[in-house]
């Protein structure tokens, strides 16, 4: 496995820990509970630029992760092996992700951003370091690329509302590719665990943990105030059953409720500290 610290980046890129983004105290601000991508939001363009930068670094890591899955495993069906067909799908995915890196980089320019303007967290690549290829497929292809489906649809609609055909078409084309990447994850998960219920259970639990992290703080949900909404139709095309989509709605709601409780507790702590200082 290639350690995350060894990923090739030039001096423009800034690394940040995923914990620091998820538990950023600014998320405790009531303004963080509004949809920052709504056209009425004062910071909508900055927020959209930040999200585009997140997509750009996510594409780089998706390329790195799929490439590693081609390289890290011997051929075979055991838990520490990967079948040839799976590696072929991952190679195909590398081709798509390399194109997505270029498209996202150019979209960043188009939106007035630059490489390194926002920090990069590396959870996607870290999920792609799982020693079991099936867990990589649930953590990366089903959870994180599933999130990419939701995010790309959000960005496509953002472009549509602004009458920006470049953003609209680019996101729509990438969205079509991501549906196939998630479907690869769904298909291989079913194929490789057909006689191994424990492996299926482990893989779905890993997926759930990753999904919950990225629903944290109300980033993704079904409400108006959630910037990113679940793209139900595209998820169905990608092999998610109706029950799985409902479960994801539940995970998002649970993560949002936990984030609100944490914020209330933090606000209480701050008030108590201030009272003590007085
Ligand atoms: Fe991609
Ligand atoms: Fe992808």
C-alpha cells in the first residue's frame, strides 16, 4: 500500500486533516445551518468555488485509489486478491477520473478559483487503502462516488440556475461517468460476497461509516438547508435499492441531529467558560 503521505502533490496543494474540516468551530455558527449554495446566499460563489476545489482533489484521489486497486492485489477471488474483471473496471475508471481531473481543474479556472486556494483532505484515498478490495468498493465506489453523484447533480443544477452552459454540461457528463463507477461498486459487491455473508456485512458497515462522515453537519440531506441533496434517481441507476436509499436518508438525518447536539453542547461550553472568566 502506498501511504497517504507519499501522494505526489506540488507546493500549491495544502493538506488538512478530515477531523479539522468536520469539527471546524465555524460549523457551530447558525450561518452554517443555511444552504450556502442557494442563489440567495451571500457567499454562494465562494462556496461553489470551494466545492469545485473539493471535487478537483477528490478526482485526483479517485484516480489514485482506482490505480492502486489495479496494482495492490494479486489476481484471484480471495479476500486479499482481486479478479481480472475488477481490475479492468478499475483501469477503465482511472481513464474517466484522469479526464475528470482535467475537467474539474478547468472548471475551477472558469469559476475564478486556483489550485491550492482551498485545503485538501485525503479521506477518499485513505478509504482506498483498505486491505480488502470489496471494502474499497463500498467505501470509495458506493459511499464516496455515491456522494459525488449527489454533489455533481447539485453543481449541475447550480450551473443551470445561473444559465452557465459550461458548468451545466461538464457536470452532467461527469455525473454520467460517476453513475457507472458506483454501479461497478454495486455489481462487484454482490458478485464477490455471494457466498460470504460476513464479508458483505463488513463491507456494508464500512460504507455506512464513510457515508455518515460525509453527512456530518448537514452537508447532505433532504431538507432545504442542506446544500447537497440525495440524487435518488441517479442512485437507482447506480444499483442502489429503494431500501438502501431510505437508509441513506436515515443516516443523513442521524448525522445532522448529532451535529446539532454537538453544536448546542459546544455553545453551552463556550457560555460556561465565558461566565467563569467573568
Ligand atoms: Fe470522477
Ligand atoms: Fe468516479
